[in-house]
C-alpha cells in the first residue's frame, strides 16, 4: 500500500474504534487511536499474514501487550478481512467474541490473549524464541503502552530477548505520554525509554507514530537489524484524529456519548474527505 | 516398615523430562535459576538446545512458556512451588489458564519438607491457588515412580497442567514396570471398611503406614491415593465414603483450599459424612529438618495416626 492508501485505511480503522467503543458504552479509545497508524502499517504492509489462513504456522505473529486497546486491533483485523466490520458494534457485549480484552480462542487473527499489562511481551518473546529453536523465519511483533513499561515484567522479558539476541522480535512502544492517572512523567516516569531498551541490548529506533514514511523506514531498519531485538519507540498523540480526545488522559478508558460520537465521526469524515481529495 | 528405597519426587520430574525429551522433540524446558534443585538440569544435560534458563524472573518465564505453547511447543516451566503458584499466579492465570495453553508447570519444593529454608520457601498454598484456575489440571504424585509417570501423562494431555513435587526423599511405593498413570483416576491402595484416608503427595506413604498400624488394632482403613487433585475422582471418593462413613484427608498443604477442601466439596454436595482434614492448620512453617517439621506439624505417620484415632474416638 502507498502512504495515501495507508492513511485512508487508518482513518477507517479509527472510525471502527470510535464506533465500537461508542456501541459498547465502554472501552479504551485514546490508546487505540494513538496506535491506529501502527496497527494499520503492521497488518496492511509489514506483516506476513493471511486472513484466509489465520493459524498458518509460518505467519508473522502479533501480540497486543497493551490489551486494553483491543478496539484498535479489532478494527484493524476487521478491515483486513478477518471478520465482518459490522461485528465491531458487538464489542464488550454479552455473547460477543469481541471481548473487552483480546481472547485468542475466539477472535480470528488474535495470536495471544492479553490485557493484564506487562504479560504480552513475554509471550511474544516465547514466540520469537520458538522460531529460533525451530529455524523458522517468521517474525514477532508486540505493541506496548508507555505506561505499561512501568511493569517490571517488561524488563524481565527485555533482558531475556536481548541476552538471546532475538533479532526476529520487534517491540513497539506507543509513546503517547498519558496513562490513566495523567502524564506518564508525572505519575512515575519511565523516561528515558530508548536508553532503557538500549541498556537491555536492543537496537532502538525513535519514530513519529503518525508518519507512514517514518514507520516504513523504521520497520525496514528493524528487518535489517541482526543479532539483537529491536525496540521502536513510536511517538504518538493519544486520541489521534478525534479533536476532543487528542492529548486528553480522560479519554483513556471512556466511551463517547451520542453527541460526542457524532462530533468524533464528523472529525474523521472530514479527515477522510481531505485524504480522498489528494 | 521394612527397608524401602527413598527418592524425592523432584528426581522423578528431572528423569521423566529427560526420558520425554528423547521421544518428543517438542518438549522445551524452562527454569528460573534453580535447575540443580528442580532437577531440570538432567534435561539440560541431555538436550541443551531445548533448555532455557530464564534467570530469576518467574513471571516472565510463564509468559515465555505461553508464547512457546502457541507455536506448538510443549514447555515445562520449572521453579519452586512458592514462585510458580505464588509469585507467578497471575501470569499463570492470565497468560496460560485463560487461553488454555498447553503449558506444564513443574513446581518442586512444595510443602514444609523444603525444610531448613523456612516459611518463606515452604509453599502450603499452591494446590488451593492452582485449582481455582478454570481448566487447570493439578497433579500431586506420591513417589518417584508416580512423578515420572505424571510428567509423561502431562505431556500427552493437551492443556495446562500444574505438577507438584517435593524436595525430600520419600518411600517408593509403586513398581515402575507395572505402574500406569491416568489423569483424574484415584487409586485405592488398600481396601478397608472403618475409615477412608484420602491422601496426596508425600502423605500417601505415611497413610499406608498408618493403615498398617490401625490394622494391628483391628481398625480397617481404606487408603486412596489422589494424585490428581483436579479433576478430582469423585466416584472413587464417594464410593469409599459410602462404605466407611468416615473420611480423613491428608496433605502437605494448608487445610484451607487444598485436597481436604476439594474432598469436602464433593462429600457435602453428594453424601455428607464426618471429615477430619490433616494438613497445615492455617499457619506458616519454620526452619528445621524435613523430618523434624513433619513431626512437629503432625504430618508424619505418627501424627496422622494420632489424628485418625482422635477422629474415630469422637
């Protein structure tokens, strides 16, 4: 996909996020929106995956370690063809396979159940390790929140990945700067994030999370990196694309009401129209 | 009792893994800096390319095991019971139990027979913790032979399994050549009509000793070895309770939430009979030799004998 197609797709993913969370009357729009471009790039450009064959043993893997942003993953998977886009409105409802946090047993395309922060990265390390043991060349990607890296398990996993030189592993940190209680550097600062991963023997790339040229270059650099795992620190805007949600910690885990939903969708429609005129 | 061979069940874990590794290339063993103690070192020596030391990071080890399992490996994640079931409880629950992944958790040094290390390392809560996780199989073998067989049965079973092993040498009561392990099947080791002793782990051999002593006094005790705490063999327990009308449970674990509680659940719902639960009575252990500790806390044959007699004389 070229950048324009990626932007249009990411905008559709954002509409899916807002629609799903509005329908559920609960969920996490802020961190889903900040990661929408990353989700889109991974599933539409970077990863070797096939929605027709979601369990293919040689596919690339993705673990959403920041599992609360399931709406972002679900909207991406739906638009990629894993399941109907209309199902997004069943998010978090009784009987839906779209659980509040990803459940690998029920959602096509979800490679690992996650949601309890700090745990997904360990599973991703296990997947990458398995490829090394078996001589397979699939790659493993995992997306973490910048608040999530306050969990000690993230660094246990990073120590193991760096020590075992898992160059088939890409850890992406969605650095939107906000967590539930406020700014990450005011709650309990994890900065400098890049220096921490470097200290655990990662090759670190800083990138603008909303610039597809930059994302393309970063993931290409990750592929070329040998002998060490890669950490991509993706500098993002929480709530990206929805005017009143941008850079507002209050939209971490809150659903828009009907009026807010209308404003949000109008914002995204406008962005979509501007893209189509290009 | 006559001279019997004594071997720790953790030795059965290590030897079982090594035998399994030779026939199943998918078996991968993880440890958290305790390979010498958990006996996974035996596997490491034979299959170094399938052994990974995660360092002292048990939560991460459980997550790595989960990730390996999603790709078709059969990981055995090994550490002391305290850290497997205790420290890593939430990782086991959310990364292994919830997605029902094919991870085996090899937990050694369970119970107070850890000995000199003291209460911080004596896990008397692991059965309770693990059996509350939906879909988790909980195995607690009684001797070296059963431990080895349990490892192989766990590998053949598809889904998460918690295996509980001890540090101290215990009598070998099963014959390796003829022994067959079936997950979920209680074993009536001695038939009796006056009282049922339902035991697990190292309490099985002690209970057999007690039954022998009671027999000399004309008391007929039935001894059931419950090597699978979950799923529990309800039929065998209920049939025995119906026959004897009195049930004693014996475990090297807290009386809260363990075998005793599981047996009481079954009896209360189906056929309430008087029960005497033998185990750690809501207390922490302490430093001492394994022999001194089981004597102090009433978990040796003498202690079980006294409790059974009190119970029968009530």
